[in-house]
């Protein structure tokens, strides 16, 4: 049984019902805040042992991604009607683009103007990545399948020399 289908005394349905009272961008922001908290905590914990911030960020990003995937699927976005494995692949594609953006901004900042404040660089990168993430998940990962066109290909484009009405 999938994680999001498990109910503990109906608590998942109650949490989902409560979450649905909030607009989707607010739910996404709250889930993102939990992901950012995870990211910052894991980053700070590992970085205190003297590891390089670029390596540490890879670990903290992976941790935050797992947290946000499950929470976004359960609370933020409606079911797409796709298999969970298909959604996971779509989520991974969007998340890869968003996290690559986040990591690039972080790396640029931590290697330049925010070298002394890696957590600030992390937050800046996460903010930019969140914009990519929200739109990608909304428009691709959790978007319902599009209906196939019922028009034959020949009706989609007019032949050369013909007049369109």
C-alpha cells in the first residue's frame, strides 16, 4: 500500500481536508518551508564537521527533496490520474531542473559574495528553485493527462494553397 493511501484513524483524510481549505500556492509554500527547514538543518549539521559546502548541499538537497515530494503529493497537488511511478518520474524531472537551478545559485553565491554565510546562499538558491519547482509541478508533474485530439492530423494544418475559413 502506498504511503499516501495509508490512513491512521482517518487522520490523512482530515489533514488533506484541512489543507484543501488553503489555496494551492499557500500549501506549496508551507511544504516548501518544511523542505527548506530540512535542507538547512541537514546542511548545518553536516557542515559543522568541516565538510565543503558544495558537497554538503548535495546531501541536504536530497533530504529536502524526499520530504517535499511526499508532502506535495499528499497535500498540495490534486491527483493527476497517472500511476504513482509515472508521477514520480515527472516529479524527478521537474525537481532535477529546480534543484539544479537552486544549486547553481547557491554555488555561485557561496563561492563569491556569501562565502562566509553559506546558509544565506542556501536560502537564496532555494527561493529561485521554488519558482521553477512550483510551475513545473503544477504544469507538468501533477498535471492531469491531456485529452487526445479527435481531429485527424490533416485537419490540424491546412494544405498549401487552401483557404482557411
